């Protein structure tokens, strides 16, 4: 059974919803009519330039940018009025010209296992109507992982993935990618001076959001610049300060961008492999028709900084009678020879309308045994948040891109 907290429709400041206390009120969301540019997602230099736009003298801009950076990413404020070491008139100028508001939360669902799934709404930005995306928080012993989306929908129609049935609406901006992290930390009380909601399932020590995986909706390497910008801000040591070792970018196999991701972002890499021969992978992960398994694995071998301490994770969804035989397991071991790798076996998470079934548990264990005996760690990922459709491959929002004709009609009426 899932718990749904409908906190944006009706009562955005609800303190108690469905019997679950919410200690932190939802921050005021950006209004749809607000066309002030955001300061979230800007580099330090861009922040300094923004200070110039409101008349801050050049010699003060870097200092002001550093102050803003601290308030935005260390203290997590979403209101200029709280930036107490900035003079009141400057705060008012900032507020008149820019915004740092959070997106709207359409819903927050909590699974029986403590997994949380949020549906966030962002402005259209060319899509014709506001867009919605999903973000998932998975608490475990010793860590809290946030599964972040990079696109609204996806162009890649991986046949086992629910998101793949939703056409691409648009790329998320760097602000929107970062906002998912900021919102999760807001809702979990993971900023200084914030309280964690009573009853929330979170790690017993350490940071509540300690790991980021770019495994939500979308193919992150098809939105390279925005993903890069957001992840470099997320890993900045003076801000959100997430270790690059704890940020994993998962790709379905956009081969030409893999080396760039290693060189320019420097995060951990995961590959959605799911098949050990091109014929089957062409069906399961159709991008394979463009970049074959051999090219993909060559790009993995060349991934910068690869070592036994920095391994590539290969994701392998277990589909009954499709890719789960002993021969498949042996071929997987053969293919990955020489690559420092970890293999994540993912029991298939069903969704309405999918034709696949999850492999039987004994089959998954036998497959894992073969991989383990070859020396690879091959954890079987415990399905999380299945009851709220938050598990791997289950994310999908209702956002659809309006037809050009309809967008023009809306624009004409605005
Ligand atoms: S698995 Fe990833 S790349 Fe494939 S359709 Fe789903 S979201 Fe897109």
C-alpha cells in the first residue's frame, strides 16, 4: 500500500497529511506566471555576472556570488529574505530581478519500505504546458540514494522500461536537475537547521542524501551540457559537496559521449546492458542498432580513471526466458573480461501493459552464482518502492508535449 501526500493541490503548507506529520512546510513553489530568471544552476562566474545585472560593483561580484552559493547549496534557502549576511536592500534587488524558488510538488508518495517518490512540476520552457517528472529516494542502511531524472520522457524506447513509452517532451535544465536534489533535501530535512519528518525512513547516520544516480527518466548523455553543469555544481566541495564517487551516471550506451562524461564530469559510470548479443539488445535497448555491444564495451575499457576502486556498473534486468539462461551469464562474463566491473542484477519490475515477466528467483540466483564464480560482485537489487511504481524502469509522468498547433493557440491567447 502506498501513502500519497497530495501537498501541492489544495494545501501547499499542510503540516499533517494522511496521518503522517510533515515537520517542514513545503517551500513556496515558483508561480507559473513568474518569469524571473533563476539563480539555481548557474556557475560561480554566471552568478557574478548576474550580480553585475543588478548593479553590484565589479570588485564585489565574486564575493557576493560566493555568499549566494553558500546560501543556495550549503544552507539550502529558497528565499532571499533568509540571506542574513546580505544587506536588506540588496536582498530586495535580488528578489525583484531573480528567483530561487523551488518547483511545485504535485505529489509525494511513500512506499511501505520507506522509498519516496516525488512528482515535480516545472514551467513549460518551450513544451507548451508545464511538465512533470519523477524523482525517487531510496533509504538504505548507511546511505540514501536519490534517483534523478534528466529528461521529461525519453527518445529511447527500451522495451522493458515504462519511461520508454513516454515520448520525449524536453530536456531538463541544469536548474531542474539540481532542484530535484534540493527538494529531496528539503523534504527529508537534510539541510542545516531543518528537521527530518517524524517516521521518515532515512539512514541512521551520515547524510540523508548521500548518493546520486542519474537513472531516472531520460538518457542523461542526450542532455549532456545540462547534466554536466548540474553534476559539477552538486559535487562542488563548497556547496552540496557530493563526492564524485557517489554520483553515478547511467547510460543506455551513447558511445561518443562516454569518454566526455569521464573527462568532463568524472563521476562513476553505469551501463544499461541487459543483453549479451546484438540481436537481443537491438530489441531490449534499441540504441544498440546505432552503437553495438563491442563499441560500447570498448568505450567502457577506455573510461578515464577506471580501476578496481572505480568500477563500471553493468545493469542487467532479469527477464524470464529472454536473457536469463546460464549461457547468457557465461557470455556476460566473457564480454566483460578485463573491465573492472560490478554487475547489478535487477529483477524486472512489472508495469501496466508490459509483455515481460520477471525471472524466477532460483534462476536469478543461479545466474548470479555463475557471475560471482567468475569473480564479479553481482548483487541482486532488492526491488524498492514497487507499490508506488518507484522501482527501476517504472517511472513515467503524464507530461506530453503539446502539438505545435495547440502551442501556437495557447501562445496567441496569452
Ligand atoms: S531505460 Fe533509460 S534510456 Fe531506456 S527508455 Fe528507459 S529511461 Fe529511456
